[in-house]
């Protein structure tokens, strides 16, 4: 199993590309200006390991020497109650977690290198943000409960409000509770770079200005409420906040 796609595979069908038109970018709902390649976080809960990840030995797939073979019953019940996943999905995610957490140091935790390996990325701003958000206790590792809780937002069962808050956090690069013009500019720069798209500084600034204007924000800092209002006008902002492979029938 692998957490789906870096820019190599992903500028992928669900990736929100920001492409300039003949006369420069047209900031519209279709350009997904606030939707970076969130589909890079896709988790393939079935299938083989990432073939592009040479450091992951086939003999180690799911062979964690630290984690129990099956998830603890009490922990399973708690995670089902606290997240948008059912028993089957949590058990499948546990198998994915065992693979990822043993792909580097077999310590029952996912560190930054293992996380990037699972995403198929060397490094990216998106990867940095997702790792920081999943790592709730800021210990530079992701435990299984953090892994499941973080992915829960990407389930089709997660409320839209939760998806908005997660998307907002991804864009709030400095964690000050606001998305600034600089936050958005940096995320857009990273997104277009990862997708191999060339934008001039003026084109990039036009996208930033259009987003803030549409949100009705003049002072250069967007609150989560303004962000939510913008998401209602631009549904494409959240289209990558749902990962189909995370949803199973009960």
C-alpha cells in the first residue's frame, strides 16, 4: 500500500492544476486556485508497495516487528467512534500503517522520511503541511491514532465543515489562524512548480488577488469564515479533500 502520488504520478487526474490561458491565468472556479494537489495524500488501502521506492524491501511489507499483528480491540472501537471510519476501514489502514512505519526505522511510528516515501515525494510544501497537521503532539512522528484521525477528514463521510477547516490549515502556513496573501502565494508557487506549470509573478499575483477579492477580504488576511464562504463559491477548492479509496461500505 502507498499513500498516492507525488508530482511524478500526480499531477494526476484529480490534481487541481493552475494553468495560464492565452492571455494569462483566468482566476475562476475552474482553476482551483485554492486547491493544491491534495490528492497527493491518497491512500491506496489495497495493492502493492510503491514501485518507485527502492528503499522499501518487499520482505518488510507489513512485517513490522514492533506493532502487533492486529489492532487492539479497544483502540479499534475508540477510533471507529472518534472518526469517520468503520471497523473494516480502520483495520485496512492499520495494515497500511504497518508498511509505512516499517519502511525506514521499524519503530511503530511514521517519521517525516517515511511519510515522504509513502507519498512518493522527496519533499514538498504540501507534504510538510500534511505531516505537521497529522502530527498533533508535534513529536516529529505520526502515531497510528494520529494517522487515522488525520485521514478521517478525507473520507466521504466527513462533514464539509471539517474539510474546509483542514484545507484552511493546509494553507495557513505559519499557523496563526489566518491565511495571508503570502501564505496563499507560497502554496500556489509550490503547487504550480510540482505540476510543471510556469506562471509569471504577475499571473501568480492575479490569482492571489482574485481569491481575496472574491472572499471579500481587503486587509490581506483571510479568516476561516471568509475561507469557508469562498469555498461555497468555488466548490473546486474542496474537490481534492475527499479520497474515494478511504470510503467503504459498512
